């Protein structure tokens, strides 16, 4: 076993002996000491913990018994990345445990996962970590002071209010130093946890976060499109970070391994840096390095989608054709017909609520009453206008009134105790079943070939719960198997149709995870309909989603002022522009403001895929009057600045002397940009205003 392994940006330090399990001592510095934990923590039915009890997922007896057998260190033949494999074995259960580590080239980032293989005995696995690291307090410069000096940062992610970042001291998160280590105890037995259960991995909380201390930041993400768990806790006067996929306690997951059976965990990634923005930049670089290549993330075309604050799921030929003409005039390059195209039922026209077609989805055939001349009349008009047509699908859902619900066997759907699960008028397909896959493949292939569809928005508007029947495994394993089958299906779709652009969506931002982002070139960020509130979403989202993938709605309306139209457009101009709204009703001057914004966007959009985000005014608060997002390349910084109220001017920090070179790229109303020695003073006459500026050959200071 090697003591140190890494590359120029990150080194992992290990401890090993014949009488103890291999342990990870630290990243770049070995700080764990006696608090070090085994490389993998495994919970096995009938074996429990050793030396302690509680809800924490460490100190398992099986993990303490693991002993080193062999290791391999080398490089991937496909990517050239540094790889380390450490093989261990528990002599009592004969369980073989393999820890895998992969370094992202040039970045202080490591990805980890584990592989379990049953030996001579059958074992039921109840919990297994993807990554675990002790010595975190020392690494962050907070040894002995972690209760106050270490902040736990997480992202609240309510529907339509996504990416709400907050940091609290560990003491305020419920983790305090109870003073019992000096009496021979391990620690408080408490933990600070972040957990998600179900089909929406980013509902309530995003599957990422970071720990911030006086000397640095440890950022992390769990790369899974289903249930996950993270915990931070004290142990022997130190802190550990534990990351995993589903487990028995939190997610009703378990897997029964017969002799020779193997289970592989989800992956987790951590980044270390001296401050927050550098750690987040490292994660952004990692996401880009481990993303399926697609020309769309380079070209970054403008998409018009007819849903948001526009047709709202009630499209018809008569309504769409004027929008096609307006979208082409504005400068859109794709035109996506969103929900409702497939059913004769009508919902409320142009407003929210549950449409009549909600519980009838699944067949994915155009409704004749909506398109008397056929859907091709619309898609042909889109092509004639110089755009590429797209459609909305919700592939995993089948409405209870859909003929597909009767056509497919029960086994093709999520079931528990033999009963097909129903949620909000829908069933969920189980993509481990061949009939479910065949149904979706037929629908996608037919739409692409018959209508020349070049863009598909895959939505998912129900959270089906902990899982499905998966005996002899726990129901959480049924969900995990479906999650993995869905990702494999996504890849198969794009392999059959390499030019197709696929947008990931789940009720807006409820499925924002790297497992999905690594496969789709576009990710919907939110369903937020208020142009003032979506600015906070747009400004904060690049923490979790690279800007070239994050789709932001811009929905100008005829009743808006020029300032409000510009404000709505700016929110999308440092991400993926998803234009919507009743642009067919805009007058020539108003449509000109939209077209101008898109013309400017097209001059720099290729830079987004190599830009690093930062936040000159700090991470955005939901109600902040002023917001700022900066995207920096080697040549310049693009910055969006929003005013949503409050004082009419604000000083934006800019490196000394660089403000003199500021250029206003887009604003729909006059804006004052005054360079000062302290930065850039921005003034707006309107209480709701925004601007895009460029600062050549500079970067915003990391805050």
C-alpha cells in the first residue's frame, strides 16, 4: 500500500498496517491522526457497529475488520486520468471491498466510489459510503475550534426558489463539542446531515455543499440522480465528512449479495482550495471534464419555448404560428413546443394550474384537435423560419387515463407490495423493464424521424417515493436500479440520434445532479414565473450548474416597461437563453429590445463554456436588492448586475484600475457606469433594471 498518491494539484495521504484497515489521512495534508476512518464504511446486517452506537454511519464492525490485500495505481487508457484502486477483505464475512479514486487532471479534485463483492457467504448490505474523510477540522484550520469556526454550506432548493445558498456554524447546525472525548468517548454521537430521498435528487436540498474554515474550503457533490446522504460529525476531537448514495435508515435501501455478486456505489467528488470561489471553480472544471461531449455546449444556441408565461401547456397551430414568426425575428435558433401538444383535453388558457391532459400523458402522439393540419404544419413552419423544431416529453410518466397504462404490463411500472404506485394522476415507468424501454424508444425514434425533431425536453413532474419492488433487495434498490437505467437510456437515445439536443428537467430544478448533467447538454434551472425573482435563481445557479448548461427563462411581455424587458433578458444572458413570453404581441420597439439582447449574447456565448463564475456582491440572497454574477475567462470578465429595489446606485468591487475599461454590452434603459479607485459604481434610474458589462483583461476579486 502506498503512503501518498496524487498529481500536481492534489495528494491523498494514506495509513496502513497489517493490524488495521487502510485509512485516508487527508487531502494535501495528513490531518486525521487517530480520528482516521477506513477507506469505506460498510453496514452489514447482523454485524452493526463497534465501540459506539447511534445514527451515524461510521465505526461499523465490518469496516474495522477490513484488511489490505492489494492496490493498483495507474492512468486511464481512455482519459489519461490518475486512478487508484485499493482492495480489502473482511475475514469474517469474506466480503471483498474495493475503494476507487480518480483525480481530475490539473484540478484539486478527487472522485471516489466503492465496489463490494460477496465472497463465500451471502451478505445483506445496509449502508456503504462512496467517500469518507476524517481530519477535516485540522485541514480547514479549525482544530479545537470547529464548533464556531467551521461553516456548513448547503443549497436549499424549493420548487421555483432554487439555489438558496446558506452557511451556518456547525454549532448552529446542531453539532457541538460535548467535551466527552477526554473521558474516553468518541464524541457527541450527533451529526449534521443533508439527505434526499426519492426520484427528485435536488428537491429540498441540492446534492452538494462545502465546509468552510479559516484555512480553506472542502467542497463536495454526490453524483447521483436519486437518493443520497451526506453527514458531518465530530469524532475524537476532529470532524469527518461522509458521502453516500441510498442507505437502509434514510432511504429503505439494501442489497442482498449472493456469493460472487457485486454492487457498485454511486460516485462522490470533493474539491479542496484556499477559498470558496476557487473550490467551486474546481468543481465547475470537474463537471466540464466529465461531461458527455456535445456541440450544443459549445455553440449554445438560443431556444424559444412556448410554455413559460406564454401558452402554459395549451398549444395549437393558430397560437404557435405567430410565435414561430416572432421567435425567428428575435433571433431564436430552436423552437420547442412544450406540454399539451399530445392531448385533446384543454386546461386554463395561459394560466397555471393542472391542465386537463395531466393524467393522460404517455402515448406521445399529436392531438388532431390542436393541429388540424397536423403537427407537421408547425414543425415545417419552424424549419422554414430557419429554426430547429423541438418537443416536450415526460418519458417516465404515464397518466392513469393513458392507453399506455393499460397496454404495458404491471411489471413495467413502479409497484410496492404488488400494487402499481400512483402519484398525482400518474404512474411511473420502471426503466429496468424491457417493455418500458421499448415504449420510449418507439416514441422518441418516431418523433425524430417523422417530424425532424432536433430538440427534446425531458421533464419529470412526480416524485414517486423511496422506490419500487426489488425483492430480495429493499425498495430503495428498485429506485437506484431505475435511476441507473434512465441514465443508460439517455445515452442510448443520444447514440442513436447524435445531433439531437436533450434538455434535462424535473419540475424546473428538482433533478439537478452531476449524473444527469454529465449526460445532457442543457439543464432547466427553474419554473419561476416572476421576472424579479428569477434573477436570484440565475445569479446563484452557476454554483451547481456550469453556465453553458443552465437554461434560464426570459419572458418579455407587451405590458412591460423597457426596463422590465431588459431586466428579464439579462437574467438569461449569462446562461442558456430560453426565450418565452408573448413575444408575438410585442410591438416593433419592444421586439427590438429582445433581438438586440440576443445579438449581443451571440457575440460572447462561446466564452461561457470556459468561464469561471464568481459573485462580486456575495452569493445572492432571495430578497437582495442588488445582485451580481461574474463569469471570467483569461481575456475578460462578463458581469450581470441587477437592481430589484433599494438605493439607485451601488459600488461593485472590481480590481483596482480595471474599472476604467468597463464596457456596457446590453441595457434596455440608460445606466450610469462610473469607474472609481474602489470599483465600479453602477446607477439605474428605474427600480427594476439590469445590465451586462464586460471588463477586459481582468477578473472579479474572489469574495
